[in-house]
C-alpha cells in the first residue's frame, strides 16, 4: 500500500490544509501520515476572527527522530502551508532524512493569493521557500506565488507563452516539474499547467471557469495531485484528475454558497475522485 506524509497545519473548523489533505488522499487508497505544524480553532481566512493558535514547530524534529528509529519510508513527502522560516528549515531537514531516489517530494509553496503575500510573510520568507522548492520533484504554486518566486510583477493579463516561460523559470529554481494552478486566458476556462524539465515538455488541463472565490480549492488540487503522483499517474493524468475534481468540488459548493468562505464541499465529490483514479 502506498504511503504519503503531509506536513502542514490543521484547522479544527474550516476546510483547508490537513482537514482537506487527509480525507482526499485517503480516499485515493493511499495510507496518509500527517505532521501537523500548528493547530488552529478555525482557519485564518476571511470570515473568522478570534481563532486560537498553537504552534507545533518544536514537535516536528521529535516526530521525525522517532520515525527514523522506526525506519519509516514514504512514497511521497507533501508539504502545504508552513508558518515560519524555522518551519521551512525543519522541513528541509526532513526532506534530507526521508527523501530518496524512489519517492517524490511535493511542495505547495503557500505564499499568497490575488497578487499579495499572506499576512506575516516577507520577502525573506519567499527566499527561504525558494530553497525548499529546489529540493522538490514537484512544486504547485498559484499565479501569485509564481510571481513572488520569480521576482516578477503579478499580472492577470497573460497568454500561453507567458505561462510557459514562467514554468521554465520555476524549473530553474531546482525543481524537476513545476505546476501552476489557476491558469486562465479568458473567463471561460481555468485550469493548470506543468512543465517536465527532463523531457522539456509542457502539459495543460482546463475546465469550466467559475468566476467566484472558493476557499481551500488550492489545497484540494495539491492533495489530489500529490495522491495521483504517488499512485504512479503520468503528469497529464495528474493534471486532468486534479482539475476535474477541483471543479467538481466548486460546482458542488455553488448550491451552498454560504459555505464558500470557510471551505468547499469536497466531501460530496469523493466518490467521483475514486472513479477518476480507477479510470485513468
């Protein structure tokens, strides 16, 4: 049975990070281990205030040390939101300890959205994240994160050549296969693009664009993509499954629009995900 470890925070209410990654990857038939970097009463996005936060940074090295004594091996190492430069350094050491030639390192370099860094992140943090990306087989930034990683102005006016150039430059950071999410050239289609630096080949996958914001869809995409990679799907299959399932979750949430601010209704779509994995 395939095994993946996901390293990111857990929000007790609100669908993101580990509360998304764990059920989604498990539904794909993969044993899912977790290292929570922090525990929050809710996520920190729009709509919540007064949330609790407990930093678990100091626990991560102890968990890794215990796992080393158990001689644990994983088919993939997948990271999401990391809240400090210290956590990035600790995760980098974790990659050194548990990364092998036979597993994948997948980094979702969570930095920001809509052209802005998330609260608390700085240019120095971006530089630290670049170094973590250099150790990854796959990185999965959105368009905002792509701009910060490359040190270029954020824009919503771009074409396919712009995306291809950005992918190539992301690969130059050191990762083998960058994947950019939230790619759209018009209001009709939205999806993702990838570049395999070893074969010098680009990949694209698009679905219907829903012109509204849905919290947690980035985590949904990254979790599905990580699971598909772990199962041995090729890059095009990983993109197609991830784009289709993320759109399914968005469409399932539309009848419950009051829920978009704290998460998408991915639970209603897990059956489809299982089917996608079997079909591909």
